[in-house]
C-alpha cells in the first residue's frame, strides 16, 4: 500500500487539499491509516450522532470536550441555525453530514479527512459543503475520498485516482471542465415505482439494462423501471462516463473494475462492490473500449 505513504508526500507537494477517487475498501484503508495521525478530524460515510440530544446540546458537548468557548462561526459556515432545536434523530442524512463536519471542526484539526463529502446530499447541503471547501485557506488541510469521479473533480484542490495501488494525478481537460459546470451538478435520471418518483444522480447508477421493451436502472443492487429508452439514456449519460457495452446494456465505467474474457468471443465487465454481477461486453464493442481506455 505505497499510496498510503504517498498521501502525506502529495499533500506537501500539492498544497492544502487533495481529493481521491477510489473504491470503498481503499477509502477505509486510508481511514485506518489517517486515524494514526495527530490533530485530524474525520467524517466517515456513515454518520453516527447521539440521537436523543438536540443539535445545540450535541455541539455544546463537543465544544466543552475540546475547550472551545466560541463556535458561532462554525454554526454560521455550516448554516445550522434552523437545526439547533431539532434532535439528532430528526435530521436528514444531508443535515447530519453538516453536523458531523461541524463536530470535527470543534476539534480545531490541522487536517480533515472526509469520506464521500458530496454524495447523496440535498441541494442545500451540497452547496454549503462545497462553499466551505472553497473557503479553506491556511488554517486546515483537507483529504477526501469518493467513489464518484465527478465529486472528486468538483471539489477544489488536486484530484487523484487510485489505480493499481498507485495515486495518479488527474489532469483536467474539456471533459472534466464540463463536469464542473453548474447545470451538470443537478442532472437527475427519474424512475417511477407505483406512486413514487425517484431521482437518481448519474454517478449512483451502476448500469442500465433493456428488458423486454422496458428500461431498468440498477442503483446499489436495486432495480428501478425508467421511462427513457436505452438510446435516450446513452445520449444523456455519455458525458458522465457511461458506455454502451452491449445493445441491451449501458454501463457506468466509473463502477467497472475488471474486463473479463469468458470464452474466445465472450467478454464481461465486473463492477465494484457487486461480486455476483457481470455486465456483458459485446465482441464488436471491445475494440472501441480498448481505444477509449488504452488497454
């Protein structure tokens, strides 16, 4: 795991913020490594608060533990004023993430590590946290990890991808500049189940399959019917790194970790965190994939 030792080195070279696109296992290895560092604040992908406490009681507790008397600026930057009288169990996932960041800021850390800083957030919390990362100057360094390449690129600082145990710096080009544009941040793909309409971020979709004239979206091992055709989704999602790997499949290449050859004329794509699922890759599309990803 040479990349773990390289994190500190790259932070010295690149400055205050580094953002790493990697899988969950690597993110947890980084977490375990960074926990040995001094004066570090940590926000994990799963947020655990003291459910019975009100937000103001929760923050007051940590201010006392860390001997911080004045923390109004932290409340201001995370925009927590309207949440102070709510109990922690009443908060949404997005609100809990802001509380967790505020809690770690009360430790007055020299370095902050955050897993999935922008994932699954509502628009309000997304903007608040993104604005906060853009205001960081010399008072604190920040390390983030995310499954999402888009999130990695949207954050300020230097983007990296973890590939074959090595940190590889991502050099922005026109494709990445498109990802930074405001309209793309809130692109959603809708799916309707009974009387509910779900709106999915493209980065959360693993693959899309055409089944018997229906289009099915796979999100975290769950399947949702979609009103768009596969051809329409191919156009919508091309800029997000989706590839038409088969006439009946559209796959999110950020979720692909292995190209497997089953027989002489048969290939499949293995997806991250989906051990039992392989998406077919047509023989006629393998050459284009090799050209795109240089393998």
